[in-house]
């Protein structure tokens, strides 16, 4: 879990590649290796999903309430545009669900972090995981892992401590969790504190090993440079363990910590860098568009196109295009990209329908790329028809697909498709574009990236989006 990669303190990105290729990257997987077996004693996936459903039951309840009560034409959830419930909406939910307002707000926050609910401006809608909640164990486990990745957002950091010290602890926690996973039992907090102090010292030493370029002047109200190093780590470890316990990753008490079965499994999954993905259903040709696209998600591009052709041949082109666009309007970003890949197979007969949806914000970048390619523009150059904001929105949407269905290294490599030349510029524009999955994407990217400095910047941006800060 320790990174020895030299870092560029300017956080520059590699040369960008055309965004037209980004949706295809989800399907371009490296050769599969045999999936490692989980540690002995790990519960079956169905049992892990049952645990996750139980732990997220309160959040799912609020999300279902939002689905029923905050639909189109009803009172909005977030008039401030920050994703927080308005006072009136929170009080209404508390009355309807028999909860306190504080409980409703906490469960709402958890539902957002787990991807069960998405906020679009002043309205809320269920995430794709909520739609699959009762039938898809993988969706449930992915929702819990998203919350696990966002543990530092789910349990606010201590205000009295320097932000730098908090970030160091968050960056060092993967090694602490790895130790807990390998220990396969209770570990005294004193031992975890020793490990945390060693790892934080290592991170701080690494940052000083390779100075690069001029350093920015500190802000007038910034804490002293050595404030983070002077912060005791014991209270921050206590905060981190309580936060991880609050999301169900471990139990903490009597001076020791133990990973729960879910926490143990999640850490093992991350250590092995495997993807928990839904299996391709049988009989894709007979399926509805959404299920057909899910079935093709694991296929290579050529095989997927063959499936699209067979599926299209079995139904009238008009109804097929309508069905594909309906799937693209859903909450799963991977299906959105695959739906437009299938529409490329349809070709000219789909043009009127694709042109008609070009004004829908969610579909606009995909539709503009499709139309550009249909008009004869080289796919490598088609991204030039997008505005900077549209390209950034598409980058976040594709990153959401990778975070939901891909492996961590693929998410790191997705940085190559950003049009921004530096990570700070990318983060600024990602925050401004207002994609509903921004927090989840940034948290997943921070958890996946091996560079602690870059991960820290991304994690900070996720926190700012989550809290509505700047």
C-alpha cells in the first residue's frame, strides 16, 4: 500500500486523448487473470449483500421516500443546489418516516454517498443502485463500497485539527486497514497508532524528498506550515476508527479494532484490485434494451457490436432506437455510453431521434459526438464539437461508469482523457459542471490513485463538493 512513485508537485496530467474514445475504454479490458479466492471464512456474496442491505436500510428507506415524494413537479430537495435537504423537506420526511430531522439528514447524506439518491439542482431522483436494490447483490455491494471509500465524508473531521494532519491520516489509513485485514482479528489501538505514525512520517518524508519548482506563498489566514506535524495523531486515529465503524467497516471498542466481514472483504477486494461486476445475462437478444446492454458490458467491442446487430435485427428499428434512448436516460452511466455505441450500429435511421435528444443535458455530449461521427468527422476529432463544459461533464459521466463497473487502475488511466492540462484545473471545472455523481467519482479516484499528493487534492475537492464549499 506504500507508493514509491516520484511525484510532480504541480500535479500535471499526461497528454489528453480524445474524449470520443472514453466511453469505449470501459469495454477495453486487459486479459483476465484467474480471480483470486477470498480469504477463508469470508461470507458468500449473498450474505455480504444481506449485511450491506441491513447496514444501509435506513439510507435506502429515505431514498425510497425521496423517489416517491420528490419526483418531477413536487417540492424540491435542495433549493441551495448543494445536495442538502431543505428544512421543510427534512421536516416532511421526518413526519412521514417517524424519524427525527437529524436522523433524516444523516440517512440522506448516507444515501447520497452510497449512490442511492442523486441530486440534480433542486430535485432528487433515485440512483441506479436503488433501482436494483432488491435484485442485484453487486449493486448493493458497490453502494456499500462507495460509502466505505467516503468514510471521511460520512463522519466529519475534527474541526480543531489542521487539515494537513487530517489528510495525512486519511492517506495513511489504507495501510492501517491492510494490517487489520492481514491480522484477521482484534488489534490493539496502540499497535495501530504506532503503524499510523510510521506511515504518516513516511508520507511526510516522501513529500520532502523530491522538491519541484517554486512553492506557492501561504495564504494570510493559513495555519503555520508545521501545524500538521505538531498535531497529535491519537485523536485523529480515534476519529478515523469511529468513522469507519459508522459505515460498518469495523468494530471499535475496549481499546481495539476489528474489521467486520464487510470491511474485511472490501479491503481484500481493494488489495487484489478486482472488480465486482454483474455477470452477463444469457439470451441478450431476447432482453429489453437495458438488460441487453448490461449483458454486453463484459464483451469486447467487436463481440458487443455483433450482439447489437442481432438485437436490432429482431425488432423494428423505430422501437429499438426509442428503447435504447430510454436506457441512456437512466442513472447508470455505463449503459448510457453503451446505448450510443448500439445507436452507432443503427446508423442513419437513428439520426432524427438522436438529434431530438441533443438538447437533453444528460444525453447532449453523447448525442453531439454521435452526430459528428455520423456527419463524417473522424471519431478521433469528434470531441472538438463539445464545449469545455460538455467535455468535462462527459469526463465525469464516463468516470462514473468506470467507478461503477471497472477496475481501479482503469479509473486512474481515465485521467488521460481529460481536456484540462492539470489536475487543479480539472478539479475546478469538475466542481463547476454540477454532475450528480461528482462526489462519488472524486472519492473513488482518490481511493484508487497511488500518488498521495494527487489523491489528497482529489479528496479535498470531493469534500468541497459534498459540503458545498469552495
